């Protein structure tokens, strides 16, 4: 399943309607419909909010983990949530024209497999080493 299916399934299990989910996210009533139609995707800060509200991991919502482990049941999860929160806080401190791009890349990064993330990290280190010369 993809992230949208996962979010909608767990929202339904937790008793949320599309309308109440939109209200939780502070969005208008067509927001969830746009997800379903493929017009938009959940943003990184929304994924984090939903994982906390649904008491599940971000990886579960992203479909990378089939175990619905809540943030409070894992010792690593709270630290991960803090890191995501710090990243999102940093992104919101960027100039408005850079925020959208930073959020887009962050969301794409957290949806990657562990192996792909390692490749991205290696590439970033490579680019940084060239930049320091």
C-alpha cells in the first residue's frame, strides 16, 4: 500500500472521517480528495502529526514497516520524532521561497528505502568533500 492508503486506513480504524481528518490537518474539505485523486500528497509535517496522533511510526504510514508500532512503544521512535521536528523547525526558518523545495526533498527522502537513503547520504558527503577543496 502507498502512504495515502495507509493514512486513510488507519484514520478509518481510529474513527476519523475525511472531514475530521481535514480538520485535524487544518485543511479544507477537498484536501483529502486531492490526495485520492493524485493531485497532492501529504507533506512531511502532516505525516509526522498523523503518526503522533495515530500513535504509529512514520515508517508505518510510509509503508516501509508493516508493524503498527506507536511512537511510545519504541525507544528509537521518540528520538526520531524529535529529529523530524527539529528538521521541520529548521525548514520553517528558511526564506519562504526555499521552504517548499526543502519540504519536498525532505518528504521524498523519508520515503526512500534505507539502502537508497545511504546512497543519498554518500552522495551528499561526496559533494561536500568536493565543495571543501
